[in-house]
C-alpha cells in the first residue's frame, strides 16, 4: 500500500515535471524566441540610427563652424563681400566712384551675365573715364582691384590714347568683370 | 524460505521506489529550473527591448532635429556663397593678379625709357597689350638699332614680364621708324 502510494506520488511529480517542460518549450519557442529576434533587430536599428545621428552631427558641426567663421573671420567676410555678395547696383556705383582723385567718370554701364562653371555669377561693367594724368589713371586702375574697394574687379580690357612723351589728360575705356552670388 | 523471499522482494521494491522517487525529484527540479530560466530570459529580453526602442526613438528624434538644422544652414545664403567662393578663390585671384594693368603701363613706360622708343596708344585685352612704337632719330642707323635691340632683348631673355609678339612690319616715315607692337603676358 505504501509502495503504491509512493509510486502514485512519484508519477504525479513526473507528470508535473513533464507539463512544466512542455510549457517551457512552448514558451521558449513562441515567446522568448520572438523577443530575442526583436532584440537583435532593435540592436541593429539602434546602431544604424546612432551612426546616422553621428554623421549628421558632424555635418551640422561643420556648417556651424562655417557660419561662425563667416561672422568672425575678417578674410572670409571680405572674400564674400568682394566675390560672393548679391548683385547690387548701388554697391557697384559706390565702388566705381569710391576713389576718384583727378578722375571724372563719364559713363557706366552695368550688365548681368550668366553663371560660371564655378557656380558664381559674372557681371560686366563698362566705364568711360577722364584722368588728368596717366599716373592718376594708373592709381584708379590699381584701386579697382585692390583690397580697399568693396568689390574687387578683374580688369578685362583698357584702351586709351597713350603717349609716352607727354603727360596730358587721357580718356580711357575700361571693361570690368565682377563676381557675385545668386541662388 | 518463503519469508526470506518475501522480505527480499519488499526490500527490492523499497529500493526501486526510493530510486524512482529520487529520479522524479531530479526531473521536476530540472523542469522548474528550465522554466525559471525561460521566464527570466523573457523578462530580461522584454525590458531590454523596451530600452532599445526608447533609445531608437531618441536617436530618430535627434536625427530629425539635426536634419532640420542642416537644411536651414544649407539654405543660408552666406554659407552657400562661402562654399562657392572658397572653391573659386584660387581661379579668381589668379585672374585679378593677371589683370593688374597699372603694372603693365608702368612697364611700358620703363621700356620706352630704356630703348628710347615712344609709344602711342594702349590697349589691353585678354592678357595682351597692344601699342605703337616710334623710333625717331635723325640718324636712321641709330633708329633701327634701337628697334633691333628691343627685339633682340625680348627674344634672347625669357625673364621679362612680357613676351614680345612677332613684329611683322616696320614702316619708314622720313624722320622716324614706326611699328605695331604687342606683348603677351609671361606665364
């Protein structure tokens, strides 16, 4: 009797153990496995997102540094002012008339041209001037592409009745190129 | 004899039962341990997933924020201008340097003095200078010599600011020799 009762108890324990084992296997297969797969996927996604965030942060820092250097670095500010500012007729007129000791400026014509391969825009300015002396003409030509000017021009062509024997007043036609920026 | 056999059988049964009892406990214990491990692993994975999803949301939010700021800065005209100017600056400065006409006018004045030639007219375009030279002396030999010396110096030496273009015509006008002269800028 005692043996039968003990056998019965043992069978009950084995039964419980088997049920528990089956439940464990089902749970592991349907639930834990799915959680594990999600975990792997989420880890991968997080790594990708972090990498993307790091790249974007680096790019943002670069742009922020550029913005700060534009506002603080004098050379950068001047380069943009000389070659990368908007096309403004008032600024062009101010620069042409900026230094005119002994120079009379007769005509100015201003023309917008097209975009260059370097993505800047090109403007063409023609100026007719009268200079009291050749030296003053020279001084004016130097001023046009100097750092003192608010726009730095490329002198494309100059023509005047040069006479090396005399130093009479001269009338000169000057063709200038200017660089500017437009979106 | 029978009593001994019966006792032996009982003892055998007891041993068997004890063995079965031990094995059942081990079996049950192992099942419980496995079940517990699976539960713990599931809870751990669940919590880990929650944290990961939270971190992913934060990273995505950061990405959106960064992209917005980058778009704003990239559309800033000053920054656009800066990037464009920065790339073009070497070419622009080269063009400005090559177009320093005031230097070429001074050089022409020096040439005039050095060779006692008179220049009339000045035209500068596309890195080329054109003028007319007049050599006027009463002695024709000296006048021609000056022209010849100029041409010789500009052909023999290559350190000059200008390169003399071919001189194709020298005309005679009683008191003076004159010729069209043009220079190109030395590279």
